[in-house]
């Protein structure tokens, strides 16, 4: 029996099942302080019967270096009560099972990659646009890590001509992608979520442009075949279609991948993250 955790800043999704394709039980917990949340999650797994392996896709930043003494930790997150939390180590000790560990967006990217693999897709990026902006990349079935995990939300897009004056809300970078296009940035700028604004409001064009620049970067720099756009903001009606159209404009017919470069909504919907966490469990020795 595999166990999985999609650890988000707002909620934890927990699941068990014999394979990533078959979830036999799942639940959600609010993300409170680390001690309370992890203990409650462990009790839920106990109630399901023993799991043999566990996969965790976590909000970050996290330490993914297997040679690091800090592997498996959430590091310098601004979320209160979670900085330097040894989330993987907690479950290794508490449940006595091996743990596969990665970012929540890499987990979602793994699941979407498997869903697209039957179509011949061999490179896929997953961008989540919500409270923050994060991204994961899978090449030939493996998530990409460098010295750390990718931070796609912290690139600097070109400013849209209708959006010159907003300083951005990222505490580190100001007007990076997350500082301009995340849910809180939209709320700070226009006093409402994107889905609450009228369809002809310029916010739709502005946000689509910023996310499309990230998609174009992924196509141009990494030659990714597909970029999947998830997260709460991405549920805004018509947004993914706007992003896809704007990405095609930015490509200007030049990218050698041609029509193989695609921007899509998640095929697995809201199940991408927890399915990917089960895949992390499955792959853990």
C-alpha cells in the first residue's frame, strides 16, 4: 500500500492506494502549525492500515539534495511554524517507511507527464498560478533538479504597457512573475480575484501576457513540448486559452518545435499533485 501527501500552504491532501492510478482513500487537512499538521496526518495513515512507502510533494523552498544533511526539510519558508521543518524525516521515523520527496509542482509535473506520455510527449513543465507561482519540469520521465529545485515563479517578465506602475508584491524581487501574476498580486492590484473581474477587464490580458512569457521561456530555453497551467488563478474562465494564444504570438513562428509546443490545462485536474506524490512513493526503494 502506497501513501502520499500533497503538502500545500493552505491544506494537506493525503491518500493511500495500491498504485498511483488507484486511490482507495483520501482526505484533506488544513495546514496548521507543523507539529499539529504532521501528527494529524500520521494518525490518518495509521487508521488506513500500514503503508509500505510514502511520497511527499511539498510546498517550499525544500532541500532536495540527497547528500545534504538537510534533505527532506522545508527550508526558509515565510509560512509561520514551518521553517526548517524536517517533513520527510518525521514520516520516516513515525511510519518507519522509505519516503520519496520532491516539490509539489514537480509531483504534479510527474503525474501530468505520465498522462501525456502515451501521446509521445517526452518533456513537460507544470506551472501553478495561485497564492504563489511555482514550476516543475520533467524530461524523459525524470524531474529536473539543479543545485536546488527550479523557481520559475521568480523570473522577471517584461512589464506589460498597461501595468507600469504596480511595484509587485514579492518580498524578495518585487515585480518578478510571482510578484505580478499570483493571486495575491492580482488582489492587491485590482481589489478582486481574476475570476471576479469582468471578462473585458485589462487584468485578463495582463496576467495572460506575464504567464505566456514564462511559457515562451520554457519553450525557448528548454525546448519543452508542453506547459501545463494549474492552480487556482488558472481556473479563471478563458485564461489558459488566452495564455496559449499569447504564447504563440511571442514565439512568432520561430521555435523549431513548432506545433509540438503546447500550453494546456491539467489533464488530471486537481488530482495531479496527489497522483504525483503516489508516483514518488512508487519510485522509492
